[in-house]
C-alpha cells in the first residue's frame, strides 16, 4: 500500500473548493424556474395601488370573473361581487395605503406581506396568498397579522 502525503494547506484548499462547488450547484438548481414574472408582480402592485387610489375600476379589471376571497373575517371563498360589497365598500375609505414589505412567489402564486396604514394613523400587517391565472387575480387568502382589517384598526388610538 502506498500512502500519499498532502499538506494541510492542500487538504484545506481541496476541501474548500469541494464545499464551495456544492452549494452553488444546489442553489442554482433550487432557484431554477422560481420567482414571479414581471407581469405578475406588476398585477400585484397595481392591485394594492388601486386600494390607495380608491379606484374600484383598477381592482375590477385585475380580478377574474370567478375571483374568490378568503379571510378570517369570516369570508370563505366569497365571490368578486361579495368581495366588493363586504370588503371594498366597507373598508376602502379607511385605508390610506399599503407598504408592500415582501412580494415573493413562483409562477402564478405569490405571498405578499404588507403594512396597511389607516386613515386614522394606525397600522397593521397582513400576509396574503395570491393566485393568478391569465394575467388576472383568481384568488386571495388574507391572513390577519394585527387587529384584522381597517375598521378594527381604526377603532384603536395611536
């Protein structure tokens, strides 16, 4: 049996190169095909801007005819018409704007974390799951992070 002698420097250099190569290839494979398209991200950002501009026409154009909304309010897969009546008509005047803190996703699915600022000066965070198809929002699931929604936040004193 023949033994080869390698210096610690050679062993260390070989180990670092081997370790460096693995994470790069794994990371590259994990990111292949992920991320939101520019088009889907634009749709999402226009949706939240519509709330700030108080323009139902913007939302109406972005929401699919078969759109559903779900939250703990309780809204369980309510239609676009019910969403307008139960959410838009009752809450839009209370919203000053949304600060989008995180918009991430893959393909036609996205998660959005935002800070919603109310017209009374309070704020709360929510996370929403958005599903898009054919350049339209087909579903939103809202997960409340604070007091819930603008009417609840507007009853608090800041």
